[in-house]
């Protein structure tokens, strides 16, 4: 059998095996649908605060020492990924809640830790951003109240329009590898012919 045919068969078999594996692997919706953090803003007293500033304030006040964002952080207090929605997308209500806290439930007033109105609104901008993250349904409602209900939703199904991208990507990658190998083999043959001449 011709060496080139053998190489082609050797590349096509893994390609055919990779296609169904890749479709299964990318079963969830893999498109990045997250907003630009600089475009998510909150207005307060004529100033605009973006999510990047908010993340800095979130870190400054060590909110992740008790809370989580998309499951990352401590698990002493509720996950804040969807806190903005839980407060009715009301900037003032969420900022006010942070500043006053609920000591009876373990949430200290952040105003007592040096957080002012501006920093509260910065954090609100960050929480507004996290609320818009594409988390594929996570966290579920149980993550907020700790009532034992599941913290996730079923995976989104991959639509047919996305499958061709996977297949095309695998084929193009394998064609590039085949072209490199073919070029290498031709170079070796040419070098061998020149040597014999």
C-alpha cells in the first residue's frame, strides 16, 4: 500500500472517532455570551461605576470570605451570582442591604467595616455583571436559601448549527497535520533522490 494512503487512513480514522466524541463533549452551549464588564454600569449621584471597579471593591471588602460567585469563594453565606435579580434589579435596594446588613442572619453591616455609598454602588455594578453571566443555569434557587434543592439546571442541548463548526474544525486541523506530514515526506524523498544522483 502506498505510504501516502497509509498516512491518510491513519489521519482519517482518528478524525472520524473525534467527531462524535467532540459533539458529546460540546453538548452544552459553548458560546461565550458574557457581557463586557466595562459596559455594565450603575449610576449613583451623577457618577457611573462599572463592573471592573465593582470587582475591586468586592475584593477590597473581602466579600468572598463569606460568599461565593459562580461557586467560587466561601460557603458561609449565599451565592451572590444572581443577587442582583433577587433584589428586583434595584440598585438602591441592594446597596442599602449591603450597608445595613442583617446581623440576625449573620450578615454584618458593611458600613461598619468602612464601606460607603460609593463603594456599595461599585459592588452593585459587579453584582449586576455577575447576574448577566452565562452560567448555563447555575446556581439554582437552592443556592440562595440553602434549602437543599439542586444547585444546577439541565445542560442546554447543542443545536445543529453548532455541530458543523465542530466537524469543520476537526477536519481542518487534520488536513493541516496531513499537509505538514506530506510536505515532510516529500522533502525526504527529494533529499533521497538528490543523494542518489
